[in-house]
């Protein structure tokens, strides 16, 4: 090997080491530029409110104190650490804080993802998979706790698959990663569920004489991971709280992110599924039984709930990485140059330059751009009127709950569906969406409602227009207010 050729390989090795960081920086700047699109879910309001409460009181919530329909009912926050992070960033930089935090989490996710993939399929294919994963999950990239847990999910799955590929067990030093995940978001139960099939992948390909010992070590690791998931302020109750949402039955079909995938129109997810099937047939992709089970499980999850599409997008490639690497072998590279002291120094300098450039770009962008929450979730003028009238009990639309909480107004309902239960919210939706309009006056009377705050495009306001004892006092493109005829009030604001 000539000296010039060896130097070229060393340079390539150093460049490859920076690929994950470069891709991550690109993803960060992309989502920073699209920052306003990350502020579209009113749940962000109550997430920040709870995080600020934790910071102010140095305590954890154990009951509800934001609604008047469930006041004092048991409730725990399974995303408390994410909520604290969002609250702190919001207090420091306004809405720019959650946007930067979300974009950074996506960047870290992509960097970890590319790092694990390029070891098997090379940097170009790894970057392509990263772009496809972002395309599939972009609808769910919001300033909410699940995004802060996304890099932990990819790192956890990548470490498990790497151990299985080595026919060994993950190091116990990685168990704090599960503890971190359990404090960030309730999705950590997926990480626990992955241990079983991935352990079978490792055991199946191990030598016969050491399979039992390897399986035992995986079982012990699983027990350790379960114990680590309980290392939260709530202990074992975190597990219960994380799974309560799955018991909501029919209600899950009405909450947008929990709806099943809809193939009525062509979507990137549908295209990804068809491409995966076509590729498997065309190339004759052969997988072990555990890997097939993992892909089927992730596909079923994504088909059942659209919020699981991001797990499908980032985890399926990790499952396929080794088989794909065997189908498309990479040319051997000499990593000695990259691993030497000068190589590591140059790589570190390159990484610092990328981070510095990203932060400089952030500062310049924030200098002339102010992030704001989407107006469809923030009925500002309507809530101002309710405050002027000193209304006590507001029957609010589901999507307005988070904003009302941010304004310190007790809510009828909000995004914490597990707190209210299936029957309560199903009755609410049936009453306000016109499925069972006769339920509406019953709910208004049962909860002694003073005023209603419903979406302008929902059937509820039209039902109230015809309901005796109620009158419309305000309407705009976002919200409509009705009050009881007997309510004391000043001159009604004109409908717009």
C-alpha cells in the first residue's frame, strides 16, 4: 500500500467519524428553520405548566389540580423530566427554548441512528435511511416529551442489536439509559419489550454450548432493565402510569396520534411498507425468526397507532442493518489513522467546528425570528373575554385544554386522557361532535357549566345555538363562546 493511498484511507476514516454529527447538525438546522411547525399541539402548554410547577415546588404531582372535573383524583407525570426541561427552556428563552430543545433531540437521534447503521451498510446508505426515517416521522416531531426520549430509544435499541450481533449481552453499564428513558417518557415500556426478541436473536446464533448461559445473562439484564425503569420519583407506579393510556379502548380511535394508520390516501408510511415488501421479494432478503418478529411487531404497532410510526422508522433499519450489510459488503478501511492521537484530535476539532457553526446559526436566526404557537390551538381573544366575565366553570374543547391550563383556568378536559377515562371523554366527544347531541345539555347541567368554549368548526356551537337557555356571545375563526341566559354579563362581544 502506497503512503498516499494509506493517507487517503486515514482521511476517509476521520471523515466517516464526522458523518453522524454532520447529519445531525443538518437535521437540527432544518427543524430550527421549521420551528413554528413544532408548536402545533396544545399539550405542550400543560407539559410546560407541570414542569414549571415541579421546579417551583421541588415536588412531584400525585393528584390533579388543573381540572374542575377531576380535582384531587390520583395522577402522576410519567414525563416529568422532559416537562422540567421544556419548562426551564421556555422560562429562559420563550418558545425558542422548546424549539431548540426539540430540534437538538432530533439531531441527536439522527446522529446516533447513522452511527449504528454506517458500521454495517456504510455512510451513504445510513444517511439515506436517516432521511427516510425523518420523512416518516415528521408529522410527530413536536415540542413534546416523546421527542426528548427519541434519541434514548434509538440508542437503547442500537445497543441491544449490537450485542445480539456480537452474540453477547449488553453491558450493565447501559442500564442507566433505561432509567433516563423512564423519567423522560412513558414509551420506555417499548424498550423493555424489545429485550425479549432481541435476546432470542443473540441466543439463536450463539454456539450450542453457551446458549443457556447467554440466555440466563439476558434474563438477568432484562430484570435489571425492569428495575432501572422503576428508578423514578414514582417507583413502580411509573410502569402502571405508562400503560394506563392503553386501557382507553374506543377512545384511542378518536385521539389523532392514537388513531390507526389510514391508507385512504397515499402516505410515506404506506410507501415505506410497500418498498420494504418489494425489496424483500426482489433481493431475497433472509431474516432470522426473531428479526422477522421484531419487524412484524413494529409494523403492527405503526398500523395500530400513527404515533408508533416514528418507532417503525428508526428501529426497523436497526433490525435490518446486519442482514443488509451482509448483502452489500463494504470495502475494508484502515481505521488506524482515525484512531490515532492526531486522528482523534482532528476529529474532535471538526466536531467542535460543526457544533460552533450550528450554535452561531441558531443565534443569528433567533436574532430576527420569533417563534409563536399555532393560533388554532390558542383562543386568546375568547379566553380574554371569559376572564373579563369571571367565568368559573368552562366547558372547553379538547384541543383548548392545554391553553386554558397555561392561563390558570380550570378545565373541563385536556390532553391527559388517562386521567379522565374512556367513558368521560367518549361522552364529551359524542355530545360535542353531534353523535349524541342529547348528551350535551346533560353534561352542562351535571357539571354546572357557566360557559362553553368550543371550536368554531365543530358541531357543538350549532347545537348550543338551538339549545334553550344558552346564547352565543362571541365567535371568531378559532372559538365560539356560549353562556347561560341567566348569566350576569356585560354587553356581548359581536360575533366576527
